[in-house]
């Protein structure tokens, strides 16, 4: 595996399709809010009490509170697309969240803890930070990039540095991994509304009906008193368990070690260690891989095992350039590829690495 990515010569491309299912709810916030209000009634003591799940009002297109009795709900991540001649809002899972989860999990698993944040250097000469601290950070990064873990991450995910030092900035390299995510299933307006809240709505305006969503209200605990945190009560929309969607990974100039990472990530996903989105510490974001399809477009298939001529991505433009191979028995082959990744990691920097199987 070369130290840096070189796109001047495309030797092949690996396409991986995961079909995933949410095992627990998934929370990915968009940073925007929608109007959210539940019916109220006057209690005997003269106070106003909220009536849960009764005559709720939801308006995606109202982003500002109109009166003091109104509340807000955090929106699930959404994007826009074209349908016919109209611009359509779509709840979706961003590819950046998937890629970030893969990278973060990989860092935590194959890099020693002192080096986890070793590449987070963005300051140049003249910034307010102590020059001595800057130099220490640069030295830490230089040491980290000599370890097998950071070498593998730099090679696959890429690395961007802005340290102000030519030697380190020369380590910047484009990643070979591209991630995209398929659309969530679009429901009818009635299906979407019925799944969102068990109670009834007095007003309902949604921007999208993609995915089975639910409105969740939670209140964090105060760390000192262990009681309900003042002002902490908030509601948000999240993807419920049982949603299915596709994730596509594309790796330029793939190596056997790259497929080892695919198998490595699958282990993390299926065991619940690799989760997606926010609030994972309270159980959210767990996924299950229902199926995996792997195709390699390459003229040099000798270094890979388990390849058969075939097609999973026959419509890909690469099929006119490279022969396509598939790995039909991935359940068996992935142990071999994890072994190749492990061997590369253990023999990194040694002459024996040139003779790896």
C-alpha cells in the first residue's frame, strides 16, 4: 500500500453496497427546528398543563416561535431534490455522517489513544497559540504519521493539514474512499403522520415523508443533583427502528487491505460497536447489515482472493473500461481479507511487508 494516493493512474475501483436496517432509533439533527405544540388545559390550581399526545400541532415550515406557549422540535437531517419541475425536501441520512462514523471508529480501534487527535493541527505561524505548543503538536503529528494506524487512515480517508510547516503540509492527500447513501423509503402522508405520533394532530404540515420517523421528548439529568435538568426538556425527530436503506462505498485503486477494512467495519456494525448519528451512548444509532455486494473493476485481479467474473454494478460506466469481478462468498472471504489487513499492520515498516501474502 503506497504512502499517498495517486490518481494519475486509475488501476481499478471497488464498489461495495451495504443494505442496512436500523436496529435502534437513529438521531441525526439538521440544526433547524419546526413549530411543535401540544394541547393545553387549565388545571384546578389555575396552572396550564400540557396534554400529551392530544391535538398536537406540527409545522415544518414555521421555524420561529409565534407566542410563548409554542415550542420547537429539532428536525431530522434533510436535503433537497428535484421531482418533476419542483424542488422537494427529503429527510435523509448524510453521507458525511456515515464516512465520519467509519473514520472515527477506525481511529479508536487501530491507533493508540495518545495519537487519536495527533493530526488536528490547523494553526499557522503568528497565531495566538504558544509557539512551543505548536512545535509539540507538529512533533506529535510527525510521530503519529509513522505509525501503521495513521498510515492506513491517511491512505484511505485522506488527510488535510494546515500546520504552516512544509514537511507536514506535504502530507495532505486526497482520500480514496467515497461514500454515498440511498434514499429512505417514502411513505404516504397518512402513514408518515400515523407513525410520527400515537396521538392526534390538530394541524400537520411536514416537509418530507421519507422514512419512518417518531417525535421523542427527553430531559437530561443534572450531573450534581441527578434530578431533571432545568431547561433541558427538548423534543426531536428521529428515525425509528426497522428502516432500511443502502450505503455505497467506492474505493479508488483498491488493495486487499481496503477490503479488510470493509470486513472490519462490518464486524463493528453488527456487534453494535460502530454506530451512526448522535446519542449513541444511550443506545441510539445501532444498525444491522442485511446484505453485502462487492464488485471490483480491475485488470489486475491477481492480488485478490475469491473473485469471480460477474456483475453487481453492470450499469457502472467503469464496465466499459475494466473487467468486473464479484466476491460471491463474502462471508468466507472476509476473514481472509481481515487477515491481510492485520498482517500489513503488524509488518508495517519491515522488509517482510513486501512479501506479504
